C-alpha cells in the first residue's frame, strides 16, 4: 500500500465497485437470456458455449467505453479481448483491483478457465475443417470448385498441393453426377498427396432472381426510371417495361416504400404504388451507364422480411445426394430456428447412420443477423457448426457501410459462442481471375485472418490464389491471434 495516495485508493476502489456491479449485471442478464433461449447452461451439451455467449451479449448491452479508458490509463485490462471468456476476464480484473485496493490475497481465476473457450473454438475448427497444417496459417483455406474439377482429376491435385484445406461445391450449379465426379477427384487427390480435405456443399436456397423481362432491346434502367414488377409476366402485359421473379408470391409481400436492390447493388429502387400482383418501382440509385434487367440477375429486399420457404423443391432433391456425401453443408439464407430444425430432420431422415455433418450457417439477411445466437445454439445441439459471413448478399441487405462493422461484430459474437467463422465473398477476386492482386483486396485478405476459414471463388488462377492467400494469412499470424495484437519483433528496423 506504500506510495498510494488517498486519491489513488479512492479511484481504485471506485473502479472496483463499478466492475463488481458490472459483473453482477452480466451474471443476472446472462441468466435471463438463457431462460429466453430455453436452455440450461449446466445441462446443455455445449454448456460453456451457451454460458459464455449469454454473458458476452449481456456485457455488450452495456456501454463500458468510459470504463475501458479509465482501466487502460492504469495499465489494467480494458476487457477488449474477453470474447471467449467473459466471466473469467471480469473476475481477473476484479482480483487485480482488489489487490491494488489493499487485499493482497485476492484470488485469481484459474488460467486454464480463461483459455478454455479459445481451446474449444480451436477444437471445433479442427472438427469442421480438419487439423491445421503445422507449417500453415491458423485460418484454413477453402476453394470453390469450377466445372473443370469434375473433368480434370489433376485440378483437385493442384489445389491440394497449393494448400487447399476444404473444397466448396456450389449446388446452385451443375448436378449430382458432376458433384460426384468432383468429390471423387478430391478424394483421389487427398489420398495421393496424404493431405486431408473436407468437402462443403452449398444448398442453393431461395435466392430471388429475375425470371422474365419485357423491355425494348438494350434498355438500361437509370435513376428516376419507373418500371413495373408483376407476379406473372403475360404476353398481353401493357406496361412498356415490366419484369417478374422466380418467386411470384413476393410481389404481394411488398408495400409502398419497400426497397429493391438489383444485381448485387448495381441499382436500387423502392415501391411507389402497389396493387394486387403488381408493384410500380422507381429507381433512386444506379450506375451512370444504368443497369440492364436480365433474367437470372439477383434481387434483394432489404427492408422486407420475406416469407419464403428456407428449402426449395430443388434443395429437397439435392439433399438426397448432399446428405450422403458432404462433410459440411452450407445453409443459404437461413433465418430462423425453425429453418435449422427442418434441415436437421431431413438430414437424419436421408442418412440416419452417418455422423452428423457440419452445418455452415450462411448469414445473408438482417433477420439472420438478429437471430444469430439462437441459430448457433440450435445448430450446435446436433451438428458441428460454423458461421459464414456471406458478405455479398449481406452487404446488399444491410448496406455497404453497415457491413464494415457487422462483419467484425459477427466475428466477436461467434468467438463468444466458441463457433468458427468462414470469411467469404470476393476474397482476392482480382488475383484469382487475373493473376494480379489489387491493394484493396490485399487489405481485405489480411482482415480475413481473424476468421477460422477463408473462401476463394472460381477463376483461372485459383491454385495460385490458394498459395498466395496462405502466405498472406501466415504473415498476419505473426501479428494477430483473433483480436489479440502480437508484439513479435519488427525485424525490419532492428
């Protein structure tokens, strides 16, 4: 106690009281959350996940930024790296403040408890993506297989030799015969190279697309243009420009003011008038040269919670093959707990004797973001579970500015739930497509190091992209472990 002024002691004791009150709130509010989730943390198979997730959400319901600054000014933990072990981080901080305030025997929590959450996360990543290679980065690399992977056995071998840990098959394209050839080539390559590789199969899901278009040739939508969306585009439609969707029932779910984002954000419009089976829309944002309405282009409805079945008739047919062959199953446009229960029931019905495959929850809508804790908990009761930040649709649904913070928030929440994250959409796209990386995508690839797996899309330089991404991730591992900044020697200036 020598050397401490009365003011110092008062401030330390005030900090101690504040942190203890926060710890009590986190305990109570976390218990309330678990009650709403209808799970018992001490009885659940994933008890540590449930307990820590509830306490993390409770902690983040408080604004502790001022407290963090005051703690940091005294060289104390600001709780900024507490995602995987909330209670233990608070207890360690309380013990330190007690000792500084005059209680030299205040006990610290066990270090093993503080590291248990991170260890559980790493074990779940191993379970889903296979054990990391000793010489490779912490984050695994997933590559999306093109059609050549079915026809050319050496294609998969090149990817595995470059360091691919997981192969992705997009079931929106091709068919079970081609998928089977892809998987057979991957299995032969992994046996030949003695390099294990997981196979992820992405269910297509209810992706909304333009079905038919009526418009003069070469028509492009510009800002201020008005067109009509109809549930069925008939030959006698009088509108000069009209289009329909592959889910005609969506038209009657829209109201005046509903927003539409066309072709991955190339144009944005909103409904200005509404009738039965018909909605007039006005374009309020578009590229200078406009955008063409073309069948197959995607349409998103960010301001409307659409009532669509989570699995389409095509998905149910595809599940006959997927349930038997996939190590991991990507669940596109999953939004509700009922969606997960539906898929789990169908997987068990189709392959009752198989070990439960991993489920990858693709987070693509605002509703999925809001329901993410419940989605993780339901999925992980029966299946190894990961979360994919599907930044393409999510950016369109949330807005690009909101995506920048949401991808970070999802990383934090999943770390609290001890759940691996897959970083997806346009990673090193220029490199994979043209063989040369842009500066912006280099920064994006570096940010991906905070996830447990990173996805590359198809392109002529895919194998080279796998090796390049592994190099970037390995370099970043020297400096970061999740949110923890590592102070490795900066040899450039030594």
